[in-house]
């Protein structure tokens, strides 16, 4: 399957509210709840449309890191149409603690590793002095895939990366402005 075919298939996934089959995964809608607790800790709770739930409490420094990291996952996966990133695995029935690649489920699918690398690149970009170009992202992704023996990653355009940055900034603002004891709710796949 070419990268264009993958992108088209992923776009179909983004705009559907039905259960979707993709590469032996079965996907359903997931309601995602990011909660700021009064004690400073956070909770990520994901409710699938079949009623099953997976959740994780984040304490101390994890309460600062994981909501931002997971919101960045949401921006990358929803804007770029990835189906087997973190939230795609949750939609397919994985529990949060199974997304480490070290559980009984076994290793993560190659696409999940690709998404993690892209999230890491956006994190590095946020910590640098200037935005990265599409060439920078694509070179990083290709080097990462090559050193780990993964399939060739997708190539991204400047517009795609701009879309991710826009979604990321909007989500980070919503999270930053969210009062304690309140919940930021999202849906995956994003409609």
C-alpha cells in the first residue's frame, strides 16, 4: 500500500462514527477524558463505545508530563490520520498499560512506533528555538525507522505539520485554561 493509499484510508477512519476494521484491528469510537484533580494529579480515562474503560492516574511529575504528551498524541493521530497510534490502540481494545510494548499483547505495531517518534519530534521542536521544517521531520522519521528496522515512514508536508501544530496549540490552551476538578473531553477518531 502506498503512502497516499494509507493517508486516504486513514482519512476515511477520521470521518466515520462506525466500527472500522484496519490491518486486523477493530476500531470503535472512544470518549477521552483528561481530568485535573484538586490535588494536582491528573487522570486519563478512555471509554469505548462498547462501555469498556481504561484509565491511568498521573501523580507528581507525571501529572505535568503525561497530559501534554497524550494531547500531543491526539493532535498527531487525529490530524495525520494514524489508526494505530496510542489512541488507535485504545480504540482497538488495548488498555493503557498495554501500550508500552512490554505487556502480554506483545510489541507495539510499527505504526505506533512511528507515531511515538513523531510525537517525540514535536516535543523536541517545542523545546527548540525555531520550528522544524517538513524536511527536518521527514529526515528524523526516516533515520529513526532505518536504525530500528521499521518500514519507511510517511512523509509529511508543511501544511500537515501546520495543522498538527494548530491542533496541538488549541489543545494545550484548553488544558492550561481548564480549572481544577474539571475534565477536558475529546472523541477519537476525531470527527
